[in-house]
């Protein structure tokens, strides 16, 4: 009898449909059955000897919550019957039933978006001695499962570095050593598709996280560590990587595994039905070469694939932006997004403006950084482009790669274009109440608010940079001090000197930090109801008795709920009320 190897993951959910992703241990039919009669079924498809299904579930009731089961049958095409084996919920599970909670029918019902990035998923043998501290996703799952009364997120936004292909745990390295010699490149880093699957097993088979992802819908986007640190930093970096004998298998395996494990679940049933590659994959006995050819095309030409996507949750619009794979790296035309991707982003943001009350821009990389870092990245970019001559350009390229200077600020034209798009989206009679850029990557959390200069369009929406990272990782004390200094008055002054030396134009916005910086494993939750918005930051805390809990360390009202306009809603510390996680 077929068994469940990974999952289920609840991915897309709207008012009356959902998708559930699974990996099984052999070809079979996968059936998802809900208590209210809604159901879906699909036979598995194969990539590199692994068997997957993404099952659409239809007939759900808007604003409802219903438990579901996953059943498998070895007889492809067989209707659901008593012969089907139930594989989820797991036998003797102590977790509550996994449920599908559809979007509410009313736009005034609150929606809770939890978000963060950078989850190194290595599981310590003793949770009390985790070298990077308690895992925020794991702690959230345990808190919800314990019935603490904490509000369950309606959506989980995972903003990059879901797996670390270049920083494997000792347990994973031991598995890799059974396949190849780890004294040869790429050493303890993953080498191909099969090794990427080990990372997802380590991450998504964690019992708490497995249950959480089975019951909270998730939207995902990659960042660099999903492939390799500093992925697509510059043309020089890419040329150096392509000259190595191991890079091609690494990038193909990374893009293939991302398409299978993360990207497909971001799409709606209608988008899946229209996806030509997905249709081909499901129609052949073994789709390995199809997916491999697609990944090779995406690596060779950014226009070959679109990883960005748009989701509408009632009157909340999420536009998730690929800030890695569609970069233009030529120094004379350097851009975060190529022309086609930039045009898509404009359409995704502005199409039907007035039909949404809140705009969420998911960008793994922050738009607004500490002032010194922002100026330093722009300075570096201009010097790399030859603004101060070839000697400065060579030195600046080395600095760019060593210091990870590749955020929006390192692409000055793209920073300006995004700033202008945000101003346009947040202006006029149809402006949403908020425009929030949700980001991670930098291993700390903060809130920054811009103000527009000059006579151009000034948004009437409240615009915020909301950065939350890591979910489970760490940052050295020296970098913590550096980030704090980057926000300081002295840091801003030094940034102005760098901007002057790099001949940077003055940006259209100035910004101030209104919350943070916070360091630790953490998640932010954005609660939206009508035109009202609230924000909370939760951090993990290790209890003296050995348990772990989530503590709300900051919360703020982002808009005036009475009028849906801007609010000065000051945030401040708040006591956590969640129960501790059992040890």
C-alpha cells in the first residue's frame, strides 16, 4: 500500500477551493476528503524518482472551517472506497485535526498574515540547547496545537530561505557522505535535485511544522540560500560560478526542486489548469527531463519563467516579487527586475486599483534599509559601474561580493522604479489604506516609514517597510551593532558622505525607523479588517523550566479604524500571553 512521504501542505485557499500538496512513496491516487463533503483527487506525477500530487479541493463553503483527511490507493483511477488507506491524520497524532479554513465572505472580517524568512531547519537533539535559539515556526505550531487561545494565522507568508542549500546540518551532511566524497566540491553543500529533497524532508517533517503547514495556507518565494548565498549578486559572481564544474547541477536542482516543492503551490487551481508545463508533467510517466529542461531554460533566460505571482484575499492584494532570478546583471543596464518582469509588476499592482484596501508587496529583500547600509550599497553599485574609474570598480566588486551588497539599494534604478510604483499605487481617489513591503533576509526585524520629497505624487496611503527575520537562525553581535549604527544619526551622516563620493542622486524618499531593531527568532503578524490594520511582533523565549513560548514584544495600530487613513499608532512593548511549549 502506498504511503505518505512528505506533507500534506495546505497551499492555496480562497472562498470555496484549496490545494493540498503531498509526496508519496510510490505512484498512486491521492484523495483529499473533507467532513462537509468537499473533495478532490489526483494521481501522482514523477520527478527524479519522487512522486508528487497537488490536489485541488472544490465545493468548500465560504467562511467555513472543515477537517480533512488524505487517502491513498495503489490503483490509479480507482474511486474512493473502503480500500483506500488513510495516511493523514497520522495514527495516534496528538495534534488537532488539520482543517481547511476558507476566506470569509465579508471584507470586514479580519485576516491575519504571519510572515518571516530565514529558517535553518536543522533540529537539535536537545531543544533546550539549540545553537540558534528556539524555532519561531515550531513554537507557533506548538502554541496553536496546545489550544492556548492564540489567533491562528489565516495565511503564512514565507519570504525566502525556506531551506539552506549551502549550510547543511550535520545530519544532512552524513546522508550526503553516503552518496559522494565530501572533500570534493561542493563539499557539504547540496549538489543536485536528490540532495535538495533531503533539505525539504529535514524542514517539513519536523512534527510541529508539518502539522502547521497542513492546516495554515502558505505562500512562498525563494531567496539566495534556497540555491546558494549571494545568488546572482553580479555578472562577475555569476561568471565565476558558471566556471565551476558543480554549479550547473546545483542551479538546475535548485530551480527544479523549488518549482516542485514551493512554486506550484503558490498558484490557484485556475492558474494550474492553464500552466502548460504542469499539464505536460502530469501527462507523462516520468517528467524529470521536462522539469530539467524548464530549469535550464529559466537559468539561461530570465524571461523563460515567472516566479512572481499575485494573490487576492478579498480586499487584500498580495504581490510576491522574485528578487533573485530575473535580475539584469550587466553593469551598464543593471536591474533587480528585467523589463518584462517590471511591466508585470506594474500591472499586478495597478490592475483593478480601488478593488483592494491593502496592498502587500512581498520582497525577500528589504526596500528600505538602515540609512548607512542603503547609501553604502548605492555607492558600491555606482563605483562597480565605473563612476570613479576601473581601480575603484575592481575593488568595489570584491567588496560587493564579500559584504552581500545586493539589495534594492544596490540596484539604484530599480529602487527608484519601485519607489515610484509605490507612490502611484498609494495615491489618488482609489488609494488603499496601506501599502506594506514585507521582507526578510537581514536577520533582524524593524519597521520603517518613508516620506516623499519634492512635488511629485505623494501617497495618501500609509506606506511601511515591514522586515522580519529570522524564523530560525542567528546573527553575530558585531553585525547587530552594525545594523544599529546604520540607523543612527552618525550612520546617516556617513551615508551622505558615501553618496556624495559615489555621485548618487538624492532618493525621492527619506525614511525613519519607527520600530526595532529586534534581534532573535521571530514572526510578524499583520491583521487587516476593512481599512484597518494592526501589526504585532512575536519572539521566541526559552523558559527556565525548559519550555519555549512566543512573546509579543511590540504591537501597533497602522491605520485609524474609523476612517481607514493614516495613523500615528505608536507601537510599544506588550506582554506575551501564550502558553509555553512543552519540552
